[in-house]
């Protein structure tokens, strides 16, 4: 039976699960196709532990970690309430399509409600049809204020 729990990143097993699941995701085409750097692998769990606005959820099948959701609190100025961004949602390859992602999304929503958030946000690649189908089935939709203005686009500038 699959269970989703808040990660205790002070627990070496949880910290290792975070890094391994995120590295598997990073290596995939939808994660960019590049493994995590040695620096990220060595420091990620410790750095996340110092940030009270980051929540890591781990999905387990027995003792084996099979999925994760890294959620970061933000703030909606329009609603004047917190929001929760699902920054990473990853399920190990052999467990995709079996409801693990849905469980992680459901637990993320429970967390957001406990935090008093007005909404959940996430990003998805335009060609990731499987993820988009999951998100739509869970009530997510592209962000837009006015359909005439179009959907929001995520941009970045690397530093």
C-alpha cells in the first residue's frame, strides 16, 4: 500500500530518498536530461531543512520511496493569502501511471488547505501529455486572468 508522508530531512533515509528521486527525475527528458550536480546531491537536504517555507512529501511503497513532491510556499498579492507551488513532482519510472502522482497531488492539496493557501500552482512542459492529463483530472488548468490575454508563460533568467 502506498502512503505519502512529510519528509524528515534530518532522517538520512528520507534525505537519501529525496536526492535519489530528484536525481532520477533530473536525468529524464522532462527533468532536463542532466543529473544533479555533486554539490546538489551533497547539500540539497541540508539546505531544504533551513527553509521553513519548503515542504517535502515522500511517497512510499513499504519502506521504498517511490515518489516526491517538493512544495514551496509563496504569496498571492491579489488574494492577499499564501499559495503553494508544487515545484517538483516525481515518481520513479516503474511506478508511473499507477496513481502515485495523484496521491502526492492530493496530499499537497491537504497541506495547502492546512496552510490556508488560496491556490496550488505547478509548471508542466507543453509536450508532457501524461502529466497534463493527470493535472487536468485533478482540477488543474493553465493560468490566465483573461482568456483574450492568453495563458501565463513561465520565463527564467539564469544567474
